[in-house]
């Protein structure tokens, strides 16, 4: 008889593969190091889109006064609201598309056994959209082309990431999933910052002699990011095998996939309750983690008076530290469990954030120490969150579950910005925004305390 408790997962499935975790099927296997490193390099390959295109370089170029409509002046604050709001709208629409498409496309890749193919198609389209940014000249008539390409690129990036995360189960075992997840996430941080440093050197050095007319010096950076992605993503397609089709999964049409998705969510709630609750808890604390990096530079400049060069240096140091700490924390994940790493990291983030707020009058040294300490914990929490979900994911549903992971993350993406803006509006100071982010992290920490790894049914195991 199957144990009726929803947090007890039998080792033998009653329907399809729902009762068997994907990592269970990897028990005792030896995954070649070539496959592990090839998988991890994909994070290195695609991170420049997030770091260079979305965050530090191309989005800044696109919202600069170079793109203001004729006769329009910058706002009194120096901001170009018509541009920043336009880019925000485009990325917001992309977020809705990701939330709607990610779990269904992941589900279909699981059922068809085309996970790597789907990853390849999405990565290829990301490369194409990134390269097309070369044609976004510094004129308002090109603004919506640029905003649209960035938005579409973010959709392809997220869809590719769903399948990439699902492949974690293929290149790891229950004893190595933590360190391998950390390796990939750490590579992402380090790859992004290496790419950014190269861009800064090229922009600042007259030796390269790149013309600046029509934004050519920035547009060519997009081409460089596309080439970077192509070069470093090749190993995953050469060395990591395709996943077989999920056993017992019916192949249905695209729109019918949403009906199947709803049924699967209900089944997950009934049969693998920890997976369901972790998706909700992680959506909250992952948005808090995003808030640390989203508003970190603003805190440094506005609250602690960092100069522009100090902000850049802090950003470089933060990403390097985050990358290294994430790789190291992966070993703690395998030894003590992903849940322990997540709880430790969230606790560290809450404490460091409170120190940043209450000791802000002591000068920049406070932020150099405790601001960087925040970045020590962000990466490990992200990587451990991925490995924790991998441990909870039923075999044959990796793409679908990681698609839901992306969807729930998007659904909660308003929390940190709202808490940040609300705290500042209520108390009238940017410094109070720090407490807004800390509040979201604290809520995520509390929710995570109630998430327990599923217990194996010993009776089922015995026969």
C-alpha cells in the first residue's frame, strides 16, 4: 500500500515516473568530467547577455540621451523616463511570455526527449537576437528595435535556462548535485565579469580605436557577446547526451499542453507536496536575492556616496566573490544538504543587510565589508536552490518543474521592487530601501523553514 502522506515519496512509481526522483536514477553512476565541465560552461557562455547587454552596457546605451526623440531634453533629475519606461515595458511583456511559455515548453521537451535540442534552438535564437543589436544605431527611430530585441532575447535566454537547469540531473548524482550546480552558477558570475572587464578595457583604451559614431563602439559589443556565446556553448552540445523521452508521458498538442500542465500541478501538490511548497518559498527569497544585485549599485552610490569608478570596482569585486563563494558552497551543499545552505545563506543576508542599514553612518568601509558579504551569500543561495529542486523533481518532469520554477520566479518578481520603493516612500530616504529588501529575504527565510525534503517510504523500498 502506498503511504498516503504527501511528503512521503515511494521509491516505486504508481503512475508514470512521478514517484521516482530524477536523481534517484543517477545513483551509483559515474558522470564523465567532460560532461560536467561542458554543462557548466554554458552558464559562462550565456552570462554576458545578462551582465553586458541587460545590466551594465547595452541597456544603459539604449536609455541614454542619444535615443531621446528630437526636441526632447533629459528630465530634471537627468533621467530619460520616456526611454527607461519603454524598456521596462518591453522587458515586462517578455516576463509575461516567459511565465506563460516556460513550463509548457519544458514539459514538451521532457515528453519528446528533445531537451538538448530545445536548449540548442533557444540558445541559437539568443545568439541571433544579441547579434542583431548591432543594427540599433544611436537614434530614437531605432529605440523600439533595441528594446524589442532585448526583450525577445530575455525570453530565449530564460527558455534556454529552463532546459539547461533540467540537464543538471543528467550530469550529476545525489552525491554531487550541489557542487555541480555551484560550479555552473559560479562560472556564470565569473564569465559575466570577465566579459564586462574586456568591454571596459576596449572602451577605455584608445589602442583599439573603435569609432563612436552612431554608437558603433557599443553596438560592436553586442556582436562580441554573440560570438562569445557561440564559442563557449559548443561543448555542451558535443559532450552532454540528449535525455530520453519521459516514460509514460503522452505527447499532446501545444494548447492541450496547458491542460496537462494544470493536471500535473495538481498531482505535484498531492504526491510531492515539498516540491510545490518549495516553488512558492523560493519564488519569494529568489526575488530578494535579485534585489540585492538590482539595487546594490544604487545603495553604494546614493547611501554611501561611492563614485562611479568605485561602483564599478565594487561590482567587479562583488561578482568575483559571488562566483568563488558559489563554487565553494557547492561542496557544503553535498555534505550538509541544499536546505541547510539556503537557510544559512538567507540568515547571513538578513544579518549583513541589517548591519548595512544600521551602521550606514560609519562610512564607506561598512559597505565595502558588509556589502561584499551580501554577495558571498547570494550565489550559494541561488545554486543551492537549483540543486534542492533537482532533488525534489520527479523523473521525466525536470523541464516542466524548472519551467514552473521560472514562472513562479516571474510571478513574484514585483516583491523586492515594491518593498524597496514602498520603504523609501514611507520613510523618505533611500537607505530605508535596504530594509525593504531585507524584509523580503526574511519572509523567504521563514517560508523555507517550513519546506522539508521528502522522506523515502522504507516499506516501499523493502519491497
